[in-house]
C-alpha cells in the first residue's frame, strides 16, 4: 500500500499516546533536510500512558514490520506512514500523527 516516507521529526506515538523517537535514522538519505527512516530502525517510546495496573505492559520500543517495496536506502526498505508496526511488550501499533507528504512510495 502506498504511503508517505518517514523521516526524523515525524510525529509518532505508541497507541497509548507515548511519544516515539527513532534510534537509528539513515542519514545518507534525507527528506526535507531530515534523515530518512528504514524498517531496520527501532523506535524508543517514552511515557506510555497505560494505567498503573498495567505498568509492566507499558510500551518501551516499537518497530516497523514492513516498508516500501520499490524504494530502498542502504539496501533496506524505507518506513511508510501506512506500514504496519508493533510495540514491545504489549503488541500495540505505532501511530503516525504527522510526517512529510511530498515524497511517497509503494
């Protein structure tokens, strides 16, 4: 499914509202002057808002499961705003709230 390519600075959260930050962007490819994100880059999640009763299941990291099929950076697929994702340890998805919209891929 086509979607916008992800970059550093895109607003990403876990499904519970905790902000997520990429840990290893691919700096050799830029989108609007910001490093692109490949599916190999994991996200760290801070301040997941799960209730205190479920504190052991609060999101701590997230990962894109698949990405672009025709566009690659460093031999790896790029993450799309429509790509499926998974947070650890509870399996909730990452949510893209805002990202660049000029560059899209399949």
